[in-house]
C-alpha cells in the first residue's frame, strides 16, 4: 500500500470498512439527507436544497448524526491516516458528509488539486496531507466515483495553474487551457460500500457525473495532517464547538478520537484540577476519568 501511495499519490482500498462498521451511520443517514426515494419522488421537503450547486449536498462536522461523526474517526480510518502520514500524532482538519442525486445538478468536474483551500502553502510530498473519500454505499461508475491521475503523469506540473479543463481556453492564473492528455490517464475509483480512497492534497482528481436512474451517492470527505503541520488547515474546530451536534458527539468519542480534534491527551499538563472542573461543567455527559487518572493535579 505504501508503495502505491508514494508512486501514485493515492491508494484505493475496496471495502476497508465492513457492513457492520457502516451500519450505525447508515441507520442515521436520514437525519442528514433524503433517501433516494424521498428525493426523486419529491416527498422529502429537503429536496430543493440539492438543486443549485454540486456542493449544496455537503454537511460539515459536527453532524446531525453522531454515528456518522463517529465513522469519521473510526479506528480503521485513523490507522490508515497514521500509516500514510508516518506518525500516530495526527489531526482531523476537515470532515464532510456528501449526498449526490442523479439529475439534481451537474457533478462533473475539471481535473484539479485541492490544496488551495487545504493549506496556506503548496503541496509537499515530504509533508503530506491525507484526504479520503469514504463510500457509505456502493459507488459504481454510474454513480459518479472520483477519477484520479497517478503522480507519474503530473509530477512535472507546477503548483499553478490548479485546474486543467478537458477542453476550452484557460482563464486567470489558476485555470489552464484544455488538457485532454491528462484525462486519458485518469483511474476510476468505483467501488463497493466501505471503500476508502486516500490521496494527497497535490493529487489531481475530479468528480464525475451521476448517470444511474434515480441514483443517490452518499460519501464522506475526510482530511488528516500531522499535528505539527499548522499550515495545513481547512477550518478550526473551536468555531463549531458550541453547536448542539458538537455536544452530542463529544461524550460518545474516546480520548484518542477527541485528540484528533485538538483535545490534549490524558497526561498532558493542560489537565489540572481547574481545567477538569471546567470541563465537567461544559461537558457534563463526558466521562473525564481517563484524563483525571493521568492528571498529577487532580
């Protein structure tokens, strides 16, 4: 796997998550998105939300479903991120759930890299950022899987421009003229439910169109970095941390899962009698015993 990661800039892992791993999240998916029937029959009043732009189907963490949030920090996913980043000291810097429906809007994209809103710098193979697409349902070619281009076809390209259209003129500094040769090298990431595609922020990829009649695609987009790489960010969690969904998630997560969001681990000097007392007030349903037992000041 690591050889593919280094050679291609991505790995495709079919069924990394099992049916049992996915079941709790799928059981609560209706809290976030219409079912295929509800969308296509027009019986779900949330339908109109998805009709204007491809990104309208995105919900950002913390989610209305705690189980979907817990899937974002599932041990199998975290272990994969740690292996690819070369350290267990990592952070989750972005988490989104995404629903797409055939005919709702256009999901076909130009080949691009994601770094412009994932780092204040540029991509680096020495300091990688790991993005993941996680399939909650089967995603055959007819349901718009991402396509990715192996690094050997793109390693010579400069950091700018960022988008390469299949055809047509470029415009501005960041959009190149038509580049059909790149499209002839792309690889489809179609796969069954539980498939995880991990790729670097510098990997060229694109979304593709949904063509399956009455189709729906549910997936997650997750972003991990080394804790020391402060230039790699998408949003700060503090701005999200007074939402009801956050307060529902925190008591259900483990200390190691919360560490991905910036909670200091048990034994860290942050944990004193004062801060533990404050945490008990802010998070009355959180079991603080792992932090208390490791605190010298408790």
